[in-house]
């Protein structure tokens, strides 16, 4: 089920039948017993080999995507603990390094996650999708929009048919627009007018290109991205943006 999936969100969002099947399997009695036995062995100090640790770490990681509210937080802690165990045994394991960063993001520890992924990106073993993840995760770190744009541009140059980096660049430019808009009173309207228009245009141009690839995503943009605290909040009443979204 997980073959070829770089982000389990892809599976949950686009392959709902497979996602439902995976959710059932992850909560089966066999899986529960395997995880309980491993937890007990770890608690009592028994030595666990790589095969067991890696399987438990993966299972707990994937289970985080199927839990809600308080149960999700508990599951994130379990995944965090077991992925740490895996990385103690194999500190250069790329897949678990990426999963470790992803769990940190779930726990709102964005700067730590980004540092791990940026370090990994400097190695020869870095997977191509890492730049896409950085293009998104960096949007969650204050004042890192330029880096988000850089990674997204690099990923888009290799995978021009993927809309995700375009959506991420649109958000980055929109966030830069909002930041400058809030500072406008301090630096003066005349000095910022041209830059504001450039940022606004870049945000809308990237969003337009992304929606050309994934038109159905316009509904998500309208429902979530215009809300207070979201990337496009300062453009929520922009006529050109609303026209673009309502055409889809």
C-alpha cells in the first residue's frame, strides 16, 4: 500500500480506499499484539534487533495519520520515541531521518525539523522530494519564505507537472506580502508600494499556475487559505484572487 508514497498524506487524500484498508490493518489485533510485545520488551530492557525496531517505528509513524485529538498526540510521542531508537542503531538512515523531521512538524517543532532536513539535503543521499517538503515546512518558520521559494523552485524545475511547489511558492509570496503590509506604516507607503505589488503578483501568478494543474484545489484555498493566520489572509478580499478562485 505504501509503495511509491513519499508522504502518507498523499495516500490519505487521494487513495481513500487504500487509506481505509491501511487504517484497518494498523489497528488490527495482530499489529496491536506485535507493538505491545515490543513495548514490553523495551520496557524490561530486552535487546531488540533492527528488524523489530524498524518495523515498530514505521508502524507507529503511519498510525499517527489515523489518530485524532489527544490520541494523536500520544501516538506522535510513541512514533518519536521509536524513530529515535531506530536512528540510534542506524543514525544515517535517510527514511527514518525524514520521518523523524515529519513527526517534529506534527509536534509543532518546526525549526528543529527544518534544520534536520536542510542538513540532509546537503548529502548525496537526499531524496528528490526533500526539496518539496522543505518548500512547505519552511512556510511554518518565521521569516524563512525566501528559502521556501528557493527549494520549491528547485523541485519545480525537476518536476514541472507537480502543482505542490507552485502552491508553496504562492503561499510564500503571499506571506511576504502580508509581512510587508503589516510593516507598511513603519517604513512608509510610497517605499513599499512597488514591492507589495510584485509580491502580490508573484503569489497570484504561482497560484494560477498551480490551479491550472490541480483545479479542484481551489475549494481548499477558498475554505482554508483566506482565514486569519493563513497565508492569503491579507489578500482575502483581493478581487483578482477571488475571481481566480471562483473560475475554478
